[in-house]
C-alpha cells in the first residue's frame, strides 16, 4: 500500500470516528429546534462552542474566537501547494462570495482559508494565495499542534504524506485533509457543514438566508 493510499485510509477512518463522536454528542439531550430549509448547508441540531484557538492571520494579527463574531463564516482547510481540491474549492466559494458582496461589511458572510502546511505556507503566503480567488477571503495558519486542535474541534483531520523522493527532498510531500467546509454562526460556534460537490449558487442562497434570519426582529 502506498503512502498516499495509506493516508486516505487513515483520513477516512479518522473522519468516520469523528462523525460517530459528533453523532453521539448531537443526538443526545433535548430535542433539536426546527431548522430552516437550506440547499447546501447541513445545520447541526444545536450549535457547538469551539474550544479556544489561536491562529495567525495573513497580516500577522492573531485570529482568536472573538475575531469571527458577528458573521456567518465558512472555514476550509487546505494548502497552497494543493493541486486540485483547494483551488477548485476556493474558486467555487469565490462565486458564492460575489453573490453577497452587496451586503454591508458588518454582516457580510466570510470565508476563512486555513493552511495546514505551515512548513511551506507562511501566513502572508496563505493570504496571497487566498486573495487571488477573492479579496475578502481571510487566511490563517499556525504551528501543527494548534492546527490539529483547531481542525479536531471542527471534526476535520489532516495529515502530511511524504512523496517517493521525500528522503532526498524534504519538500516532496503533500497534505491530505478534509474537504468539507465548516459553517460557523455569528457567535463563532460550529453550526453546520457543507459537503462536496459544492454548488456556489446554493451556498450563496443559504448564507444570505441565514444572515437575513439573524437580522429579523
């Protein structure tokens, strides 16, 4: 079995385990409140508070839970050397972002790209990469332990996968990572997920509806 195949197997196992834990957590307790009918976003029965985290944004400032308050935020893990999933996902999210550009900045939904390859991606490089798709996209990274803690809190996983020539060239590696998108509510809680394949128009419609619901009296 190749390193890449093994990586995918481990990722699938970890993701399945995280899903089972999430199901046990969310299906217990009080009955869930009625959920709005959405096309792309799957809301959790109850939003979940995230543990403290501390990432570094592309401008060098810290990204802590309070920084995400007041906006619906879509969080995607990736890395700038990603050959396919990351650029495709960010391009599709950019199409959705264009649909809510007319909203006031104070309530406009956000997209946050978190690089899980800090060895090659500085915060500035992650920001340059993300901004090439849409100037409003936030970007951040951190050291591996901090990234693992943040990813786990979202139910995501990532893993470095050495290439065939890794021993001769330490830069010969990829990073396998979850392809889902986490949906954080304006309180910074994990509120739902978006699963591939992505539908930009549906994502835009869902985020506009969620934002409007928050503004309703």
